[in-house]
């Protein structure tokens, strides 16, 4: 699995909802893939969301899509202290990890999901007043997962 | 994870069911370990199936024999003794009444089958040779039940046919339940038939060769190997019941094979072949003349049974399939005149019983006739001073030579006779007579006694020319399917319950979306975190090629070849217009079907 060169991690605005969150996270990936690919990813992410909610557990949501024309994993992270309502699950997501996975990658996708879920269980909380420091730790951890 | 202290972590909604979840994951983990260790796919799976149906076939054969014994005990009023001994013990009136009553009951069962069971009975030979391996269970079992009464009452007919039919019907039922494709089902039924034959004669090799040489008409390793595995499994099953001894032990029989003996064997081969031709003609004639209107069948069978009983008043050895006569001959119990008279009576009685429409085989009766022929040949030649007195040896040679022409099966004849007598020293003289007999049979274009079953009957896809066969002829229905939102846990459970290399994803209207390849996901199957986090839509390959019902087999081979590195052993068959998933085509089935069709076209 090719290592992603950059993992944008942002603090999401308080007024965000699910749709705007996904749009904001896609926007952070503009340098990583073409507009066409990102547009395709947006379609797949929402299609996936419609099929089955990507809210998992304990405040984690992993909206994602598998698309052709991609040769590496796209990953963007959003953090929200108050939480973003994930309507289908009826829960607030505090950590949102947007994933774009090449459509040919199934085993690699499962490896990544497995690692993310295991990491999330024991990862420390992100403190709003220590945001920059904590996100560096998150970024390092995710880069390690992707390696 | 990343919640501040003001927003405590939400409680898990699954906490209440946490214990139950841990238990179900533990089961999944154990099941996956077992599957990883023991599950096989592809060609090796064929051999696992062969062993399984071999055991099933042998158990059916043993059950059939016990059923025959039970009927014999019921009708003769004896218990735990052989058929010959039972007929010796019972009074004269019973000797006539038992086969008559047995024939009547057997005929009534056949009548009932014809009237009330809608499916036409399919002989196992027809199912394997011409059909798709499917043997309708109800008519087969009812016909076998009829045969149990016929054989148990001592009527002069063979038991191997219905015994093997029962084994084949059982394998067909199991194969259909497991949704085996047509080529696999045929092979599994053939395997069970070989195991039944092996159990009937205690001959694992001959059981396998009988099916391959006579019915499948192929002795290639791909077909012979699983069939032999099955017949050996059947033989081994027999050994658990302590019954694996040779049925006609003659291990010490020996012929000094000098030129003169070889010439005698050649002569016997010629005589046996001519006699077998006459025998086949007699069977056909009897069936044409005696098998009249169906509603008189019970009466005809009762009368035929009574005739057997009447002859048994003179000599009880006439009852049954002739196995007593072969044993008696091997043990040198007969003189020339006794043997000749027994032979004449046996030939007439078997022809009559067979001719009236009795369900049963003519394999052992044919062996008996050949055996007696060899015995008479040597006895006469000895009397005239041309040979030494070696009746048993020539009886074995005559048996093999006669059966060669009767069944058009030279290899099976040699192996069968040598195997069930363990007379290894007799291989060469037997082979000489068999070759002569076979050459004569080919020269005169003799149709074997199995010819009708192998030629007439509903044709299957394997009888069509290659250019006529379409994928719809070999498609497997009921493909393993999931919906896009089905969870990873559901998919893994499905793979465990019904192991499959590919699972198909369809929408609620049954329209094909894509395929999930088991190889991609099985190593993650034990991960309980993924069970609900991942769904079928996350795993599907939408870019695999689809097949259409009207595609030819060669074009499908090309499609499979292009996907070799993807690990897709099965591809979906989709309706070209609606996109509906109709079934799937397995690569091994495709190759098996093509191989069989090409073989038949070549033999032709």
C-alpha cells in the first residue's frame, strides 16, 4: 500500500453537519487528486453513506468510497469537540476520517480499516486547548498505520 | 478516543449484547481455523467428494443386501442362513410359492410406481452416460424396493443392477442438495456406482473399471482417478463390516500356459463370444416377446417366479443370481451332466425373468453362464482326451471371455474375474481368451447388454456438438448472493456455511452489481472489529467480466483466461437486457464439460 504524502487534519466548525463536513474534508484533499477524482469520490462517499451509515462506535465515523483512477489512499481527518450529527446512526461523530480507496484495493482497504479501528480504541483524546500538539500525535499515528 | 473531557465518550450500544457477541466471534474464529486447515477447493475437493460418496455408495449396497436378506427371511420363514440353504430347508410348496409371491409383490410395486410417481425412472447408466447425472430418487428407490422382493424371493436375476442404482440415486440426491453442477454430479454418481459395484463384488479395482470402461467410455486419469478413489473407499467401508474377503476364492487355481493351453484359451474365447452373442439375442427376444401390457406385470412376474420355484424343486441351486453355481463350480461340486442341465435351465429362466420386465441385473447371471460354459468346455475336452481336467481354471477363463462380449468390456472382465477369485496366476490365459472374445465382438459389431441404456434415453448437453452448447446448459443456478448493505460478518458466515470462491452482490431486484472474491477477505474473517464496520459494497469488484447465457463454451474459456490473476474461479451469468443475475459458471465445470464433449466428438 503506497504511503499517503500528506494527511490533512482540521478542526471542524461548530455549525457543521454531515454533508458540509464531507465537503470540507474533500476540499483539504485538493492537492492530492484531480477535481474529477474528488468529484467521483464525493459521489461514492454519499452513495456509501446512503447504503449504510459509516458511523461506527464511540464517536468515530469513517465515510469512504472506492473509486477507479486512484493509485493511492486518500485520507483526511476532521475533529469536532461538540460532535457532528450522523443522521442515520443518530449519534454525534467527534472524529471523522474520510477515506478514498482505489477500487482494485480490497485487502489493502481491510488492512487499513482494521488498523484504524484498533488504533481508535486506545488513542488519547484530542484536547481543544492542545489541538496542534494532539493532532501531530494523531498524524504520526495514522502515518504509522499507513506504512 | 478523541473526545474532550466535556464530551464524554458515548456508551457503546452493543454493551448489553457484549457477552453474546464474544461467544459468536469465538465460534467464528474456531470455525475459520478448521476451515483453513481442512477445506479444499478445486480438484482436491473432487477427491474428498469421491471418498464421501464412496462411503455412501457402499453403505447403500450393504443396506440393500440386508434388505434382501430380510425379505428372504420373511418369505421363506428362515433366519440367518444363505438363500440356497433356505430353499433346501423349506418344503416343496414353499419353494414354488416364495418366488411367485415375491414376483407378485415386486410387480405390484412397479405398477404403483408407474401409476403414481410422475417422474420417469432413470437408469444410473443413462444418467451418467447421456444425462446430467440426475437420478430421480422416488422411482429409483421404488424400483429398488421391487428388486429387493424379486431377489429376496430367489428369482433368477442379478442384484448388482438395483444395488448400484440405489447407490447412484443416493449420490444424485446428495449432489443435487449441494447444488453440484452437471459435470460434477455425473462424476459423483459414477463414483457412487463404482463404490456400489465394489461393495457388491468385493472388487475395488473392477468396480472402478466397470464404470469407466462400460459407462463413461473413458479411461483417462482425470476420470479414472476419482472413481477408483471412490470404489476403494467403498471397499474400505465394507471392511468395517468384516466382509471384504473374495466372493469366489480360487487363489490356488493355475494353468500351465504352454502353446497348447493358449490355443485352448483362444478356442474357448471364440466359443464364449459366440455363446454371448446368442445370449444377448435371447435376452432381447425374451424382452420383446414376454414384456406385454403393463397392468399384467404382477401376474407375469408371479408366473416367472413360480417357474423358478418349480425348477428349484429339481435343483435349488437354480435360484438367485447364480452366485451359488459359481461357488459350487469353483469348489468342484458338479459333474458334466449336472452342470450342463443347470446351465440350460439357468439360461432359460434368466431370459424369462428378465423378459417379463423384472427389475434386476444380468451381470452375475452372465458371469454364471460363462463360468458354466468354461466348465463344460473343459469337461468335454477332458472326456475326449484333449485336455487335462482343469475345470475351475477354464471356468474362470470362460467367465471372463463370455462377459467380455456380453458387456463389451475386456479390461473389466479380466480385472473382475481375477479380483473376485484372487487367482492371480490366471491373468495370462484369461487375457488371451478375453482378447479373442473382444476381437470377435468388434468384428461382428455386437451390441452389449448395456447398449440400450447407454444409447437411448434423454440426451444431455454432452451429446450436443460443441458449437451448439451454450453457457446456459452448464450454468449453476442459485448463486451465493448478498445485498450491498450486508455486513462483513454476514458474508463470512455465508462463506463458512457454504464455502464458495466468489459471492455475488445483487440489488433488491436481483440485478447484478459485482462480485466478492473470497480470497480477498478470508484472512480478515476473524477480525470482529470489521464485522459490522465493513459491508458488501466495500468489498465488491465491479469490473469483473460477466457471462451471458448465449455465449459458447470456447468464448467463456477466453474470458476466464483473461482473469487468471484475479482469483475468480466463478463468473456471473447475467441477462444481457435486464442485468439480472441468472447463475454462475465455474471454471472447472466449464473445462470438464468441454473435455467430455470433445471426447465424445472424437469417439463419435
